């Protein structure tokens, strides 16, 4: 498995796709922060919050994360890399796990600009605002900027940033069985985007239904895990990590069951 992971990491590092995705998230993180600053200063209309959300991490990762899954996993079916790995003696379970590990590394890499830009913005002490659409790193930007960002907050922000990346990776783990089953990026990307939109709508339902909220909070799409900020309690952080990891394991199990019976052509 280690050899497969090393080979995939090398391929990912040399890939033009990951460089393009990283550039897009870097530009988006900067645009999100600038818009949040201008809105707080009253230099742009409050109606621009929709544009700000378009550049936010939760929106961009739902698109670019699925693109990464399509390019990285589905692409290896097209170029026969997965076929070669299996014919060389690697088990299907090993192939799945190695792909998922490297895929999650890619997710963390393209989310890195949001963590860095948000941390720097908070350190400046400026005010930021994006209204009711603030989620993920954007939520941290708007919530934490209402008070002075102390040096003691840095370690907790790094922890929150790591947990948010884990939550996003868990959400995007839905793309893994989709990619292994469908093998077509053109199908994986729109299907996952619809799933992410559905998750947003179900969050609204969960807010008004305690019973449904208890069930929905067992997935990384619920439980307000994307709203973790510097005010989060240890129990909230632990639950977000636990739910995310369990959900990833379930997605891996579904992928293994489906892929084990699939014919490799």
C-alpha cells in the first residue's frame, strides 16, 4: 500500500489539475476575505453576500473537491492505473484505501489557502462580515473578528481549521463510491453538487425538527459541524471528528462492496 500511496502522491504533485485547483482556491479565499472586509466597512452593498458565498470554502470545495475525485480516481480508470495495480497483485481494498488517503491529502491541499488567508486576516484585527451565509472558514472570519484575535487563539484556530478540513473530507468521501462505480467525472461532479445542495436544504429542516436533527447530526452534513469556530467546545470538536471518521469508514465500506463485485475492463 505504501508504494501505491507514494506513487499517487508523486502523480498528484506533478498534476496540472491540482495546481489549477489550488490557484482557484487561493484566488477565491482572497476574494472572499476582501468582500467580507468591504461589507463590514459598508463600502459594498449587503446584497453582495451572495457573491461572497460563491467564493467561500464550503461552496468551492463542493465543486472542486468533486472535480478532484473525478480527475484523480476516475482518471485512473481511463489510463488503466487501477487495472495495473490490481493485476500486479494489489487487493481492491488496498487500492481503495490508498486512493482515499491521497484524495484527502489533495482536499487538504486545496483548502490550505482558506486556512492561511483566514488566519492572516484574523491576525490583522480588522472586522469582517458576510451576513447569514457565513459557513466554515468564512464563519470563523466573521465570528472571530468581532473580538480581538489573541495569540492564544492561534493554536485553537489551527485545530478548528484541521477539524473543518476533516469535515469537508468526510462530506467529499461520498465522491469515492460514486467515482469507483460511475468512473466518469462528468457524472461524479454534478451528482455530488446536487448532494451538497440537498445537504444544505436538509440542514434547514433539521433546524426546525429536533428528531430529524438527531439523525442528520450523525452525518458530516449536519450537526453544525461546518460552523465550528473559536467558541466551539471540546465536546463539539470531538463529535465532529468522530462523526466524520465513522462516515468515511461507511463510505469506504460501500465502495469496497461495490468495487469488489465490479468487473475491471
